[in-house]
C-alpha cells in the first residue's frame, strides 16, 4: 500500500478525472492494481509517471496511437521535444497561410503581437457581417443536433442535392465511427469562417473533431465533413 496511490489521489495530483483514467485503461495505455476484493483502483508510482506523460502528450492534441509509442520510447524528453518542434512548424505554416488568404502584407508583421492584432481585426470585420452571423447560427444549430444525437433532424436541414448523394445511414455510420463515452459531455470548443465554409470544433473525451459545413447560401447547408484533429 505504501507504493500505491488510489485513483482519487492520482486524479487530485494530476488534475484529471477518474473517467479519463478508466478510459486510458480500457485502451491499454495504463494498468491499475486491485487489492483483494476492493473495487478501488490503485496505481504504482511508475504508473502515475506514465499517466503524467500521457496527459502531457494529450495536451498537445496527439492521437492515442501516437501517444502509445511515444511514452514507450527510451527517451521521452527527446520525443516530446520533437513533437513540440513539429507543432511549432505547423503553427508557422498556419500563420503564413492566414496572411496569404487575407492578403495581409507579410512585411507589416514584425512581431507575434502584430500578427495577433491583424488576426483580431480581420476576425472582427468578418463577424460584423450579416452573412457571417447567419452561417454561424446555422452551423452551431446543426452541431448541437449532432451532439444530442438527433441525426434525423440534423439530416433534414441539408439541401436535396446533399441528400441524394449521402443517405441518412451513411451519415449515421460516419458520425458513429467517433467513439463516445456517454459519461463525457461533448462540447463545442470554437467556431470560425474559412473562406465560404464554416468550421466548428467539438471536444470529445479522446480527441477534437473538426466539422466543416458548406452552404448553398447562408441560410442553407449543402455539405458536411468530419475530421479528427491531431
């Protein structure tokens, strides 16, 4: 018992939840120890350290299959540093694409603060248009129907061309492919416009899902795509 910590204690130390630890155990990422017939899960010091590493990697939005290989790597710090370099490179690419898309002169951006100000000003201009507000309202309404598993209602708000291409059974299969723990409340993290489409990002217990909506016009959805974010 001296070298074992209860699940409640581990959650307290690492600022996580018992649901999360049980889910990781179901995915064979961690192992708990049981004492006699007690239902309480216990973890060794070594296992607590493993959980800490998993939580660090999840904060970087890495998928579970990558986390499995990284935490088993002989040099975890080197692996983590490499992942952070990859993320930094992706962030730089995203910033450059943003400048190009919105025709912001690169020579006007000298600091991170300049970039943040340019993004904020551009976003405020976009959000002040009736088209933006209409698209956002429709996208959030559709997403809430998804999160409530009201797929028939969700399906009904798309145009007829979409329904001819995609049947309700196909839609149910695609959405159902993302694992959902009923004890975990899926939530909308953020939403934004991307050219003519509207993006909504949803947080599940294991990943973030990027949902892209396309429109016939601001009041009519014409398509949807789902993508698990790394």
